[in-house]
C-alpha cells in the first residue's frame, strides 16, 4: 500500500475512534470526521462508501486482531474444550477497551457473530469432521457467545474469576460431545 494512502487511512481511523469515544456511530458525520482527520470529503469517499463502511472496516480489523491473539498452536479439540474457552475469553479481555468502544450500542452483537464465523472456519479447517456435527457447532457458538457476553456483562469481575467459571461451565457440557 502506498505510504500516503496508509497515512490517510490511519488518520481517518484515528479520527473515527476519537469521535466514537464521544458519540454513537449514527451521530458521526463525514464532515466532522474529515475536519478531525484534516482531509477532504472526496478523500474520505475515495476510501470508504460512508461512515458505516468505515465502521465495518474498523470492526473487521479488530476481529482479525482478536483472532490473531488466540494461540494457533494449541490443540483445540473437544476432549479439553475449557482450553478453547479460556483462550477466547483472554482474547476478549485483551481487546475489551476497543470492543466497548467500537461494538457498543447496536453493534454489540456484531463482534460475536464475526468471531464465531471466523473461529469456526479456523477450527473446521483443522477438524473437518466437526463442520456437519450439530452438537459441536452449538457448543462452539455457546463458548464464543458465552465468553463474550460473560466478559462484557461483568465488568467488575476479575478476569481470573470469569475464566474459572466459564471453564467449569464448559467442562460440565463435555458429556454432550
């Protein structure tokens, strides 16, 4: 990518993040974002269709960062699903400030949905027999969404407690698979 394009996208995303700290996505205008990023509206529109396309791009980047923070060398199989749950929960914890900022309000469910699709694709690439296993799909959905909602809904709980509880729940589900 051209350095100028890279710098422009960086300025746009930083301005977007700054505005998201102050207001909801629906209240951000291209005009104010451009003023904050010191760019013209035509420059913005040469990179993004609208504010929502920018938001989608930022969401996707965060999803990829979260996914990349989950260790790939661990054996995520269903004889020890608590390892998977722990690593997903830790990934959420590492990115909680960005999650709360970008995936707030109406966007709150976007993250778990995006992550579920990517994580399942990653796991089923390694364990293709699980892709058509309904119980395994439900368990994965439960672990991903459960870890996300438990982390988000219990901001005053320490991370160790959240992980311990989620591991216990996941172990209790083990007879299902």
